[in-house]
C-alpha cells in the first residue's frame, strides 16, 4: 500500500477504520469467553447445596475466564493508547496489527483448553503463549510506527515514545515469565503480569539516565557520534 506522505496534522481515515476493525475483534473475543461457562456439567440439581457445589466445581472455568477477560482488556487498552498516537498507517503496520488479532481471536479457545485440560502441560501453557504473542505483536506494531523518526506517529506522541516503549517491553517480559512459570504454577503464573508496572518504571528510570550521561560526556569533551540520537529509550 503506497501512500503520499501525510501532513503533520493530518489524520489518515485508514487509521479510524483499522481502529474500528481491531475494536470489533477484541469485543467479539471478549464476548466469546463467556461461552465456556455453561451448566451442562451440573447434572440434576435438587437443592441449594447441590447448586452451590456445582458452581464451586466451575472454579477453574471461572478463574480462566476472569484472567483472560482482565488481560484481554489490558491488551485492548494498550491498543487504544497506541492508535491515539498514530497519525497514518501503512501495509506493514496493518499486517503487524493483523498478526496481533490472529492471536486475540484464539484467546477463547486457549482459555477453554486452560480450564478443561489444566492437568496437562499443553493445557497450562497455550494460553500464556497466546497472550505473550498478543503482547509481542502489539509492541512490534508500535515499534514500527515509531521507526524512521516516528514516520507513522503524531509528532507530539513521538516526543514521549519512551513511556509507550517501556509499557510494551514490560508486557513482553511479564508474558515470557508467565509462559516459563505456567508448567509448574498453571493459571497462578498470570500473577506475573502484576510486575508490569514496576518493570515499566525501572526501564524508564534506566533510560532517563541516558541523556544525563551523554551531557556529562559532552561536558568532559567527548565527541558525539555523527548523527547520534541524544534522547534515550528505544527508537525504531
């Protein structure tokens, strides 16, 4: 898809259409999660006690549903914030976004596997792997938009790109920890995602020392590399 360079303040209608399509896929995936919660396993219920016992037996399904819905919502929030900063779109970004959506639509299936076959390694690991890939392709989408001096981003958003990069990398790190821990801890491994905030803060603090170190080096008489970027943080 070849596009003429957009003006700095222009907004590509293709961005709005991509946002709408992505929102719809996330919404459908979130809705399909509830289909795993059924009463077919209850059998014949004759008392309140039997009903409560049957509901209690659903706890693996309920836990998998809650985890998947919470993480899917978090991934959607990341998508929302990403496209708030994107000014135009190209074919590469479309396919990176489509790759993310491929794994989004698999989340209901992976959730069902997680709740029904949690005693097997594959049943425990496929859902964490799925969420890891959603986070990975979401971050790759943002990295591509921020590449080449933020060629697909709003200029103001590009100036603050380090915060978005830290959040994306933190999600990938937490996803990898979850995948590694899931064979032993099952669904409890998803608590690793609570580390996302602290990891983001640590990354931002580390990157924030970059400009100060560069300035100190310059004051000491060090020569900067030709064309070097003095701002810290990952740049596409």
